[in-house]
C-alpha cells in the first residue's frame, strides 16, 4: 500500500522526451492526481512508470492506479468524463532545478510546429519564476 504523498500540482511528465508524436499534449501535464482514462492500455502508455516533476521541483513516479471510491462515479462510468482513476505515486526523493526544467520545456517546444500558441507558451516559460509557472500553460490559452 502506498501512502498519500503531498505532491503539488500541476505536474509535468519528464520521462517522455518526444512531444512531436503526440496529438494531445495534455497527457504530459497533470493538474490533479485523477485521470479520466481508466483503460489499461492508456494507463501503461501514458502514465505507468513515468516520472513527473511537481510544482515545487520534486520528482515522483506513477506506480499504479486505483478506481474511484465514489459509488456514483462507478455506477455512471459509461458517461464521458464521469469515471476516473486515481494515480498512485512514489517519491523519488530527487529534485529538478528550475533552469533544468525550463530547458526541458523549451526543448520540447522546439519539436512542435511553430504557431502563436507555441510562441506564447515559450515566452511564458522564459519569464517563469518557479516550477509551477513553467508547467502550467493554462494562462489564457490552452495546448
């Protein structure tokens, strides 16, 4: 049994280095410990054993998933956006320095097709003062 950790969201997947192959970039950023994709194939492809940097620079690895304990979610899981699983993390007891995370993100953006969103995202990352600001891209636009 894994104890609940106090990681700070948002969290960024720092394991996957090739963002160009993915249509939906939101699979690389977690805004909470829950995901609405309970499928085992999706879990293993996008989450299992992936390392995430939290909003304070601490590293965690996804080790498992657990279905929701909320009965109503399980009863209505056939409805889109209702069923969710909780990701289980373990701490790696390591950190990522701010500038290292900034370089990681800027390198990921180099892989993407240039457009106004990517340019604004790049500016936001360059101006960020902390890990959370580098990770959180919801500031007026979405990925």
